[in-house]
C-alpha cells in the first residue's frame, strides 16, 4: 500500500507531500527534525537527483528562521571572476561596470538560510573568505571600507566525495570540518526501492491525474536501478503520462531501458500475461481483506480501473477471495 509519510511538524515540503516509505528516509527525516531548529552548519551529500535540495529546504522550513530569507546558489554555476562579488557584494566603483553598490547573497540571506549547492566547485580563494564568514567574522564588500556582519545559517550540498576532494588539496580542510558540523547523507533511489512506487504515483497525480499505471509498468519502475535517482524517475513518469496511448501507462509507454527489465517468463503469451495480472489482483485483494481502495492503491491503479478488471476477469466476490 502507498505510504505518504509527512515530515514531522508539517504535512509537506514546499506544499508537496514528502514521500519516505523506506526506513532509511524515515530515519533521515527524524534527523532533520532533530537538527532543524539548531544553527549548526549542515553538509548534505548524495548522488545527483537524489533530493538534497529538498532536505535543505525542509531544514529551513522547520527551523526558527522559516519566516526569514531563503537564498540558494549553485556554486558551480557562478563564473569564477564573479563568485566573490556575487557572494559578498561590491561597492560602487569597485571595478569597471560597478555603477552602484550591490548587496551580496550573504547579506540577502541575513537572519535566514543560505544554501550553497555544489560546494565542492567553490574556488580556493573564496573558500578562505567563506570560512571567515562562517566563523562569524565581518567582511568587506569588494571595494568596501566598512565591514558587513551577517547572521546566516549555512547549508551546503555536493554530489562529490568532499572528503576525497579535500585530500586532493582542492578543498580546505578547516572549511570541510566547519561545513560538516552535521552531515546528512541522502541515499540513492536504488537503495530505497520502497520509495519508488509512491514517488511514481505522486508524480503521476501531479502531472496526469486522469491516468494510472498498469501493474507491469509499476513492476518495471520498481526493478530499474535509476542512476539519475528521483529526478530521473520524475522525468520518466511525466513523459510517460504525456505519451500514454490510453488511460493506463503500460510497459510500451516506458523507455526501452526500463521496460526491458520486465519480461514475461520464457516469452509468455498474452494469455499468460492476462493470468499474471489476474493473480496480482487476487493477491492484492487478499492482502487488503477484499477492500477495493487499498488494493487499487497497492496495484497503482484507480478504484474504477480495478472494478473494470474484476468484471473482465469475472472475479465477482472480492470478499470471498480474501477469505
């Protein structure tokens, strides 16, 4: 049965249900609850697309700074010659083209949360200044003569092994330890397969609520390894919902690399596939005591679709099946 576990203290993150049916994600959520109201710097690591920004936003949303600014920046997307001016600001006339004073992102995040994504890409010179700011030291804007003080909770994230980057000499050791006062690891989707079906159903409800998954399509999603993690799953579901040729997403609507993972044993015939689907329905009804709605959710289909399939397979008495 689909489980949509809300984050503690709220029902959603950014107005959306927070799916964590797996034990590992439930443990991560409990840790988020513990550290959210502290001012400790948090380092979030995990593969690309695994949900690091969602965890960062959850930390802000459930912190005492939740009504104050949230500022985020992708460190790797900032041009090297603009990193310092973007983070710390500049005064009028500091360089050619600086026609007015500009506040840096740290100032804009004052009293709130500053999320530095892809922190491993930050150039060494900026790392030194960032370390001083994290230690509470005032700093100068570029070309400035007056120091600026900020009160900011910093959350950083990276898909790289920051410890390894540090050992290679590309990341300052003291900054690594300062950023990782709390270290949260987001597990890849392949290590929490219990989350795949509820996530897929959530994404489909958001993008194409009139369409459901066939049992075989859900099985294919469940068996795929998802190297692109949650982001890849979402993109796949949205595309399948758009391209589906009927009221259900079938194996044929999924990319070949995914639907190839589910094949009928020994080239089973359409009759055999029908028998397999019928057996899945009977098993789902047995597990739910003959209750249609939970069985439909377990199968990833609507209650109406389940009723139609029951008539097709002449399964007339669901309660007898359960008995």
